[in-house]
C-alpha cells in the first residue's frame, strides 16, 4: 500500500493498523481506522506508557484508572 501503510490481521479485538512516521515536531498520526475503532477525536487526551525493551503503549487515561481500581480492590480484599 502507498506510504508503507499496511493492515495485518482481521480481528476486531487485536490488530495492527499500520505504521506512523514521527514528524519534525515529534508528532505522529494515528491511523484513521484506529481512531474510528476507538472513538478517538481531536482534542482527546491519550496516555503514553513505555518500557525500554517492550516499547510504547498508547491508551486512554481511564484505562489506567480502571487497572488501578482493580489492583487497589484486590489489595483491600486481601486484608
């Protein structure tokens, strides 16, 4: 496909949406199909997590809140 973009996999649960180049200002464009699938709109805030060996994770901040709630509830229930 043009521009080096490619879509692998057909699952709606996990998939590769393509590639993104980092621009001069350090910005990337999230592929349209990914934005549509996850309802990402201009002005939305996304959380960027990283691990040197594994790479980057881009997620909604609410996801971290959900995980933190589950973790804290697990710790609380163990007491």
